[in-house]
């Protein structure tokens, strides 16, 4: 059998650059050398494309990508997961793992995600969309969560419990995006469910994972070991079904491909959607690989499934 030439793209010109590099490094290491020729590419924080030798520029990077059978764009956040890399790969005619332009762009936008969820009857935190101009009129009404519409890894996300912190929180979110959300604080357990497509109509839903964190699930808790993942989450059957149904409904409404991690708060009134990640954290220790491992699908086999889906004729 011919070996598959697979481009693994990491990094990215955004605040999740390092997180994406870690995901891509882990993915590249998990692809069996007996089956894959792995070609590593990275996008630097300034947007420059690099191969293993150093900067090569976008044109040469496209040349590398078109020489590959499949690409794995393991880039979280804006100018990656938001559809931009999918667009580049579509235009270059390269098959790739994961969601296309539309699903990536829709899911990256937390405001649009809310609108789509609302349209199909899935609850989200009530929230208001502000820009730099309209944020000046934002008044304190009680504790809120302020966040950029499109960022990641909790960057620019602030739980505001003191009116004095509101302006700084808005500025921190506006530093990462032109649009920000001011949301009511949802109290509930944080439960994530991953959905994996098979290239057709089949969807595999992972066991749910609970994020147990003392305080806020901020950047330090995410990557500093301050959070514990419980998988499978301890859930009543009816809650599990409600979460799974909502996760699949969001996956389909956004038109996702590959794997998406759908994050919820499980409240007394049922699931409240927080966000959909179309390129979730992908180290072997990240949520999605751990969720599927709990169902008996090992990390290399999960990657294999994603690559097979990408290589299916469409
Ligand atoms: N409305 C909210 N109520 C309570 N906690 C929230 C709310 N929005 C976000 N959070 C907390 O902040 C974390 C990061 O916010 P999130 O919207 O998931 O941003 P990111 O895309 O950076 O992961 C969440 O995992 C959750 O712990
Ligand atoms: Mg999140």
C-alpha cells in the first residue's frame, strides 16, 4: 500500500499559537510512520509559513500542501479554525480533516452560534453583543461574563463580579476582537460532548466529559493543571441524552465535519450551550482524545478515522 503523505499544520497567527503547536506536535507523533509520511508546517504568530527548515512563505507552503494526499489543519482560533485554513485548502484542492469554511466560521463566532442554537431550540446564556463604540454605554446590571466573540483558550474572558472591573473586562475582550459578548453568568456543571462524523450521515457521540475546576475555567486552569477532567461524566440518563441530542443537533445545524467538541453547562433546567469548537485541543491529553479513548477509540485510531473521512470522495 502506498504511504499517505499527510501535512500537519500547527501554530497560527492568534493568541492560541502555542496551544495549536502542542496539538499539532502530538498529532504528528501519533501518525504511524509505517503508514504516513508526515510533513510539518507551521504558521508563525506573524502569519509567516514555516517548514522544518524555517520560513518558506505562503506560495511555497501551498506547493507543499498540494504535494500531500491530505492536510490536518490543527490550528485553533482565528485565521485557523474559523474557516480561513479550510478556504485555503479548498482553493488549493487539498483534502483536509475537519470542518469546512462555513462551519468553521459559524462556530468561531459565539454570537452566531447563539443565534443558530436559539433557532433550533437549544438554550444559551442570554447575552448582548457590543462593539468598542456601543460598549461605552454598557451599564452594570449584576455579575456577567465578558468575552470576545471569536478567540479561544479563555483569553480575554472575564467573570465580572465587581462593577469597577467592567470597563477593564470590556477592554480586555475588545483587545482580541472587534465584537464582544456580555453574558449572564450560567451556573451549572461544565460538560463537553464530542461528535465525530463519518463522511456520510453517521455520527459517533463520545462519552461526556466534565470539567471540574475550582473557580473559573481560565487559561491557567486549562493548561496549568488546575482543572480535572472526569470522563465519562457522572450523569443521569435523561441529562446524558439531552446533551448528546443537543450536541448532534448543533453539529448538523452548523454543518460540521470531522470532530467537533460541543461545550455545555448542565443547569437545573437542562443543558445550556456554551460554544462549539470545530478544531478542539488535540494533544493526547486534551478533552476530545480522552473522551474517545474512554469509549475504546485510541488516539491514533481517532486520527485514522478523521483522515479516512477526509479522504472519502465528496
Ligand atoms: N456565561 C457564562 N457563565 C459562566 N461561565 C462562563 C460563561 N461563559 C464562559 N464561562 C467560563 O469561561 C470559560 C471560557 O469561556 P468560553 O466561552 O468557553 O471561551 P473560550 O472559547 O476561550 O474557551 C468557560 O469554559 C466557562 O468556564
Ligand atoms: Mg471554551
